[in-house]
C-alpha cells in the first residue's frame, strides 16, 4: 500500500476473544492494529483478486 494515502474510519464487530488476541499480537509485534489489518487485506486481495472485475 502506498504511504501517505487518505485514511477513513472503518467500523466492524469482532468476536471479543479474537479481538483481545489480535490486540496482544499487535502489541507484541510493535505494530498498530490498522497497520496489520491493512497488510492482511492487501494480501487477501492480491491472492483472491479485488472483486471489481479483475484478479488483482
């Protein structure tokens, strides 16, 4: 993902235990939760395609 891109607020709900584990994981890795989520979403879209008429 390109640096200095515009950010939006994105709200969702998660299983409470999953959210706790994710928070701890991010803290141990020294990363922000949004940073890890963006990395994982980008990996998913690269692997599965972005869903807007092409495969990546």
